[in-house]
């Protein structure tokens, strides 16, 4: 457990999200709209109902949730059957709608094992990359396979120490996967469009950014941060960022033309500026050592877990506050509030403010396992999970919902 970096690493951007609906957002991919870890939902309560709406076990793993309408998709591993299952559930009842199962290994190297990455929903399709390099395109309606590829076989890959953990990123007519190389596949057919060079062990989901009017991809793998051209996969710029065990798991955070990176194992964080074909270091320090769950940028500040401290930084790298005692958890932001899953199985709602840590509610929702999976708020409901596959749905809808 000490050396593992879960897939919970953040793809993010600095753009402030405008609410397309006052009540709800679909949460279609890792870190939600624009990959920012931020929801625009405003009609939800900090306290929530006293009892959970539903709960169930979906199998071992760390996969978080994607939501479209009244459907929720996640994944888990069945030890007895040695199978992964991609599950589509009714988002308000937890009832099974469909499941797609395939053979897999547990891969419990210094952690509990099971599924790592999170599916992506795009229109009538669901894209899944498993920890062994199997890439699957499913029908959203019924879970039937449209196409699939074994990327280990087609690209001659090698497994990273803790297996592949990045989530698929759908952009235009492509779906991007990070398996050490970034590989772009045509989302309709699965045809390979381009492949980048290998930049080291892959645990982090790529980030889509715009720079000088050009579409780019930023990814941090074992060797460090690399920016590629989105259309061709050509390398634009790079910055070395070597950590213990070659683990960089937190997806970079884009803030204008700056890119924030952070890693655990006492490595720390840095703010880089992309200028032409160079990444200039604006600052670097030991703050915000995100080991499992990446940071979220909101209203001029960064919020995240510095190992086991919940922390707020300004964009110059200065600590505004920190909160101890929560363990190693994960978080997202919605309507100016932090939605936090603590390392003790508590769902915490707190103000996302640099003025200090202000807690609005705290509820024990799960027991056992570890809590590296990011909670997800969608349609006023908050979904939480532990590594044992226990899932709970908490009702934070307002009466208007």
C-alpha cells in the first residue's frame, strides 16, 4: 500500500465552470466536466439525509463513478471468479441495469488489488481501459461490446509496477489512453491514429490544454511532465520529475498557461509555465504532496491532500491552511464547497475558501478498506466507495429536486 499510486490522479483545468443547469450535471468521465474535478451543481445541501439512499458491493477496486441521466457506471473485481465487471446501475436505486464481465487478475501488489481506472461515457458509448492493457468500447444502452483491443499485444507494451491506472480521455473523434505511450484511437472504430514515445510508468490520466491557439496534451508519467501535440502526438516540451519508485500519479492541473504538478513520497509540487517548446519552473516546494488523490483548482486556489493533511495553497505555492486528522482521502468541488471522502470513511462537506477550514457536515458512511476513490456528486446525490468495493449513495438533494 505504501508504494502504490492509484488511478485517482487528476486530470484538471483552470477554466471556471458555468452552470448549464442550475440543478444537475452529467459526470461523464474521470473528474467530470472538463476534467476539472468541479461540478456546477448548486441545488444540493451540505447536510444531506440521515440515511443512505442505497448501498451495495461492486467488487474490489478503486474505480470511481461516471453518471449520465439516471445511469451510473463503475467497475470492480470478483476474487472468486477472477473477473472484472463493468457495471451499469440505476443511479437512484442501485439496481443493476447491465454488466460486462471479462477475465482479469487481482494484481494486489502492496495494496488490495482490483480495478483502477474509470470508464468514460461519450454519447452512446462507454470506453474502458483495464489495468492489464485491455481497451473496450461498449454500448451505453446494453453493455454489448462494439470493439476491443489488447494494447499489450498490438503495441508491445510492458506492465508498470502497479499496472495501468489512467482513465480514457475522449476528444473530438479520438479516445486517448495512457499506457506509458499516449495512444490515440479512433473512437468509432478503434483504429490507431498515433502513438507517442514512452515516458515511463503510467498511472496518470492525460490533460487536454490549449496553448497559443493549439490543442495540446499534458501527461506526467514516471519520467516527468511531457506536453504533446494533440493532433499528431509530437512532443512539444518536457520537464523531468523523478520520484521514488518512478510514481507520478496526479494528473497535472492547468491554470491559464501554467501547469501545476504534484507527487507524493516527500517530493512536493511545482508550478510550470509553458513557453513555446519549454516548460519554465516558476516555483517548486514540498507542499501539496498528492500521493493518491490529485488537487482541484477553484477560485484562485488549490485544494488537495498533502499526504494525510487536507491543504489549501495559493497559486504561488503558499499554504493558506491545512487540516490534520482526516487520513489519506480524496475530494472534488461543487458550488464553492469541498466534497471530501476522508481516509476514515467519512463524507465531509466544507467551504472551499482560503480563509480557513470550515466544516459544514461530517458523516461516517463506510467502514473498512482504504478511501482513495474520489467521491462524485451528480443530480444532488453523492457516491462514495472504499477499496473493498462497498458503494454508498447519499441523498443531498434539495426539496426542489
